């Protein structure tokens, strides 16, 4: 639980948990967590042995009007690709990459193949925040 809160930058007293589950997978055991801070939902899968964040997402549930659909103020494709490469150190083969809309905001999303694994990602196109990083499979 502490790893998820630390990763999300959330103080324990701010989080309202709706799911805490210990799940045994074929190769490891993981904690599945879901919690809210205000109108934002956080979901995490964390390796129970190592504390490694395996999967996370952050979604604003009670957002207002969609943000301006223009490209003004975006971090740009080159910077977003750099953020993806930095998330898993240097390297990795980006296989899919596009600018998309997700719940009223613009995101760069795609897939990267790194260290014999495939990851799906979403990066907020304005702030550069990684809002999804998930191991596929």
C-alpha cells in the first residue's frame, strides 16, 4: 500500500481505498489496489515480494468540460518519446505511438517492447505525467 501511495504522491490520509486484494499469479504474488483521492481514481498492481509497481493508472472521474482539442501547450512527440524511454532506462523499441483523447484530455499512448516484455503507456500530452504504465501479459 505504501509503495502505491508513494508512487502516486498521495498522503495516506487523503486516500479512500475501495479495493485491496492479494492475488497469486503464475510467477509471482501481487497486491491489487484501487483508491480515490477526491474525484481521481488510482489503480495499482504491485509485486508483493519486491514492491515493484507492475501496473498503474490514474483517471479523473468527475472532470468538467473537455479541454481544448488544439495542440497548443503540448509537450510534443519528441519529449513524450523521451519520457517513455526514461521510464525503463535507455532502450526499448516503441512499436505504437499516437496522440489521442482520453476522458477529456490529450494523451500520447502506445506500446514499447523492452527487456523481452511489452508495455502499454499513456502520457498526459500537456504535463508529461505518465498516467498509465502496464505490462502486457
